[in-house]
C-alpha cells in the first residue's frame, strides 16, 4: 500500500518541500518513506545542512550562527534548532570517534614525527568553574635545520594530521585516555612521541606514567615569559637593558639548555651579586630547574622539529575556549562536553572524513 505526503525540510540550498510516497508492507504493516533515506533526510535538516549548522555552531554562539547561516546560505533556522542539531550530532561524533576505524585511519599513513600536546581551559558550568582538559596527537613533517638565532623566523611545516579530544573531567581519568588514543592511532613506541607543554606539573607527571621514555619539550614561549619577568625585575620594565637581557638569555637557553641559562645568570650575578638581584632570578631558575630534561632546543632546531605547544594553545584559546567562553555562557557539563566534541572534530583533520562516513 502506498500514499503521498508533502514534507518540508532545510537543505544546504535552503527550505524545500517535496511530495513523496509512503510505502506500507501489507504483511508486517511496517512502513516508511524510502526517498527520505536516499536524499539524506533525517529530521528537519539534511546531512549537508547539518554539516553547515555544526560548522557554524562549533565556532560561534548559536544566535551568531543563526545570523551567519542566514547571510551565507540564505536559510533560516532558530538558534534553538541549531543547538538541538549540534548536540544531537555531537553524540554521533563521540560514537564515531570511539568505534569507527575511519576516525583514526589517516594517522598511521601521514608523514612526520609524532607530537602530543595537552592543556586545560576553564569552563563556567552550572556546578561552577570546571577544568576542561584537551589532548592532541599530531604528526608533523621535519622542517629545514635551523640555528638558535632562527628559532622564530624559520618555516616550520604544519601538521600533516591531528586528532584532538577534550572533556570536563579530572586528570586522573583524562590522562589514561592518552595511551588509549596512542594505541588506536597505531603509535607503536613511546620513544617515538614528543610531549610538548607548558610548565604545569600535571602534564609532566602524567606524561611519565602514560608515555614512559618519551621525549619532552617545555614550550619555548612559556620559558621566555619567565626570562622576561627576570629581566624586568633586574633592569626595570620597558628598559633597553631588560629587552637585551631577555633576548640574550633566551639565546643562551636555546643554544645550550639548562647549562646555558645557568651560565648566563651566573655571569649576570657575577657583575653585581646582591640579594635583590638574586631574588629577581629566583622565579626563572626555580621554574626551569623542574624541566632540565625538557630544554634540548638546539638539537630539535637542528633536526627541524617543533619547540612550542602552540597547537594546543590555539585549541584552548581560539577554538574550544573561545566557543565555550561566550559572554554570559554557563554550561551544563554534559552539553559542554558535546560542544567539545564538535570543536575537536572541527580542529582535527577528520572533519571531511566524518561527514563522508556519516
């Protein structure tokens, strides 16, 4: 048996109304609209329209995404409809990331050396401010050899592939996921991984447990901040002497790691060793003393490898952090995790793969 019925939905081209046939099996009485499946209509939005909605919703508030889609696509759906579509898709993304081989298929084939970066961002939730932890595995091709003087002018290749994941949870439950992702991505040895991060103790404490024997690199920009602070304390903020001390101190660190910066500080104090000057460099030496094994910048520059954790910093500040810290936003924890799924897929290399597979 069959009957005809109109249906209105939103496609990537805008609102459409189609007349399609409803088929019913006379034996089991089961029925449906076969054309809906062939056209990719599952609810109010087609798959391509859902893709556009999720792209906009992952980068902007739902109200802003509503306006953006109206301007760029010429179709209108409410911010509430957008929210529902994004949250529903996030559940599918989470399942795909966990179970579908296509989610990790690109990583073993990509060229480059393995990097792991992790950081956290504060999210305002209905249970107070919570830490959302972020992890990223990537492969980056080697760049040309560089000297310490070329550290910020060299051309560093972009990652050939990256897989990002994030959620609001304690580090004790988040860190074990690092090794699970490592195994899923086909990374065979801990020694092939370089961990890049800031000076947060939780990063390095858990990296030792999850990736024993992996190399570690303290983000050069965070290290430079402490050199800058010491320079200001020694010579005054904004002075030529402070600027020169920062630049030379950073070069000493880049060229010879812990030994180089200690030698440079020692030479400075030898010129005038007072309690005030000793106190001015205490923060710098105390910070770097915890990372003596993470300061091998010169070798990494020579090998054409990265020495900064800008990839995860960008995710924390400009992707996940920016989206979840919209003015006045206060998230349900579960919904914040859903948005993190969207943001991570958007930031990863699997965006197109997901929509093809889905």
